[in-house]
C-alpha cells in the first residue's frame, strides 16, 4: 500500500514543488487551542505535520520549543491527550502525513510496541525518536514496522559520508537532514545544505530528504530545495508565533497562516 508520505512527495514532484512541513508541540498552549492551530496550518497550505509530545528533558530542543513543551505540560497535556489531538486531526484530514518527533523515554515508559500501536491507532505515519542513534535503533524500527509506522532517522551535519548509506537504509517515509549543528531554534540560521551529501543519500536509495533546524525564512526554503532537498521542516519560528500571541488567538492564527503561506510559496520552484 502506498503511504501518505509517498503520495505527498509524488504529487508535489508532479507540481514541481517542495514540501513545507510545520513542527508544533502538541498541547501548546493548551489541548483545545493546539488542535485549532493544526487545523489552521493545514488550511493555510501545510503539506504535512511534524508534532512533538511535550517532555521534561528535551535534549535536542532550543529554548523556544522547550518553553512550548512547558506550556503544554502546565496545561495538562499528557501523552494520551497528545495522541488524542493527533487522532482528531487525522479524522478531519485523512490524507495529510503526520509525524511525531519525540524522545525515547516517552516510547519506553509504557512499552515500545504499545507506544507504536497507540500512535498507529491515532493515525500517525512516522516517528522520529530524537535521542536514539542508529546503533540502538533496531527495537524502535522493529516496533515501528510492526505497527505500520515509518521509522525516521536524523542525518547529522557531522556524520561521515560513509555513514549516510546506513541511515538511508534505516529511515522510511522521509529522511531528516539537519540544516545545522546544535539544538532547534532561530538564534542561528540554517547553514548552506550540503548538496553532495544529499546526493549521497539519494544515490543510496534514501526516501525524500527534508531539511530541518534553522529553517525560519522563505530564502531558507529555496536554499534547501536548490541543494536537492525535497522539503523543509520549520519549528521554532512557528512556535514563537504561538508564544507571542497566547492571549490573542485570532492574531495568532492570522500570523501562522501568513507564515505558512509565505514558506509554502517559497517551496514552489
């Protein structure tokens, strides 16, 4: 069966477009508003969604996304509530790819197989466990495949070229290519994506390459696509819009809509 990611990338390629995928923390600023935000992004033209489940020790997240996680936790968001939000979004949007970007403790706490099964039941297409290296990936990948979920792995900027085919063989759905070293955030912009490394991944049969970390402007989208990427993920810039408009939800949604439309327009080659 053709998965949602394959359908999305195939359709975008026909239109000569790259994918624009927003990242949001589920439950931020509260569960009800979180669901409304995701619907706003889809209506504004997002091609897919990458969603975080709030966690108390998010080692890959910068201050903006850490703050979002804290807001979500303080609002009462739990893993169950977050998966329920994802399920509600899936019910209204049967075709859009939905991915989770999370941490291993959230997966392990209730059992690996159980977490992947629950995620699949919520309509999740992919799971990237940010703090699991490829050397420790087998139990996570096995559980993902068993549940019908794509396991996604990160390509760090400092990974040696000879490591890239291994990552290409492990990841499904899409390949997460880091735009720069460090944690998420807008304090440092995306470095110029290495087109040669993206080509190595493609030559090794990797699924479509999506650049994340440091993506906050339309020109970053264009630079990533020019380097051979198939799409981008933007997180902190969008989460920052939420943070700046907590008490003005109408303005928040207007700004999220404008940002999404601008980034998506840049993804049209």
